[in-house]
C-alpha cells in the first residue's frame, strides 16, 4: 500500500482573500511540499504537465530533477506526462536522468491529458488523438526493454538499431498508464501489464469499480502475474482538523477552478450544496477531518482494492500554509492508519 500526492502546481488569485500565487512562488512552494512529503514518509509525489496559464509546470522532469536532489526516499512521478504530444525517446532520456539523480526513484505516468493545448503547440492533429497515444506508449515500452531500438513509426520517427541513453538506475523505469475511465484505455494498460492510475474527480466512485474489475480480468487473461498488479486511484483531497474547517477552506479555490473549467467545457458552475454533497462517503471528494478521510480511503479500498492512492490537494490558489498543513495531516494522521488497517486485513487473508 502506497499513499502519496499529485499536484498540478496551480497558480491564480484566491477568490476570497485575493491573494495571488504567481509561477515563481508556486514552484518554490511545490518544492517545499515535495520535501515535506518526503520527510513525513509519504511514498510518492507526482507532478502534472500542462500548457496553460493557470498551471506552473509544463516540464515535469525539470521539477522532478530539482526535487531529486532535495529528497531522499520519496518516489518521483509525472502526473501525467502527456505522451501523445511528446517524443518517447526524449521522455525516456529525461526520466532516466531524473532516475539517476534520485538513485532510482523516478517513474513515468503516461496519459493523454485532460486538456488539448499541447496538441497544436507541438504540431499534432487532434484527429489522431488515440493513435498518437497508442503508438507512443508502445514505443516507450519498447525503449524500456533494451538500450538499443529498431522502430518503424507512423506518428513517431523510425529508428534503425540506435542506442538510447542514459539508462535508468535499475535498468528499467516504472511506467504507469493513467486513464480517465474508458474501457479501451483500461484494456490497453492491462494488455501491456502496466500499472494503472484511475482519476476520479467527480460523480460516485462506485461507478468506477467495473473498470478496476475489467483491468484485473484482462491483466490475468493476458498472462501477467496477478501478484505484480498495481492499481492507483487519484482523487481531490483536503484535510483539516475538523470537517467544517476542511470544507470552508477548500471550497472557494476548488469551486473557482471547477467552475472555470466547467465554463470551458459547457458545464454549470459548482455550488456549495453540490460541493458538500460530494464530500459524503459515496462522493468523489475526500474532504474532511483526518478520520473522515481515513474512512473514505478505506471505503474506496473496499471498492477497488487499490495498491496506491494519490491525493490531489493543491487545487486553485490554495494558501501555501494550508497546503502544508493538509500534507502534514496526511503523513502523520491519515496514511499510518490506512496502512495499518490494510496490512492487518492482508495478513488475515
């Protein structure tokens, strides 16, 4: 069981206090958050890739390289690398470099991304959305198998027996596939036998359980060892001393982000009533006191049998001191109890 954090390094203006977080300050804050997570014994910190003004990170490996030399134990991952608009060779080289800097703690989390800005920015056609990801994931997996590669590409370059260096610290990189909840994406991850991350940012988590079951079924059918299966759930999370404090502090920046993105995609804005409803046991938000978040994590463990949970908590212009406090509560109160319970359950089986 692993518990960690995912961050998109949001920038912006707090809707209530009007405090501004610019890209420079956000990146300084982000490194402090990663350092704190490492000191508290959390297992992994993932950093997203975006090409928009409301996020500070367009190059996760640059941030992860800085974090590599400031941390000792925590795994360092993207969350996600938008592989569809990346060169798999450069992705592999960059993460191998982070892996060497960190002594073997780097991971790639490959995904198609929740926004489309990177496609025209890097000369890709959205009509090739699925083909791009499928081909580039296959290439990335092949790059991980051996130092030299021969490859015939359609959307990628063709390579004739060339070496790709440097190689990772342990010879291979952990490659995760992030999915948003489509059967095709789940089947692809399971077919390759790759660890899978499933993002649940809205609705009822229980409705995603069939995807976890599908992943396990295909994984086993393809002949992969079930003992190696790894499944991660990623959800929006915020922890404070009391449930009321958690909801009151998290709602303003969270609702501002979700309403803004909603307007872009034709959704309605988020009301406080909708937000509060999403924090109940069956809802998608893990927002509340430490015990409430513990209970929610254990509820979702029953649903999915996950081996890793990533909490995404620095959403919108959340004040840095609040972010640091919720990370502290995750590391000192929540994670130890969840791990203790799941370990005891595993030992009884």
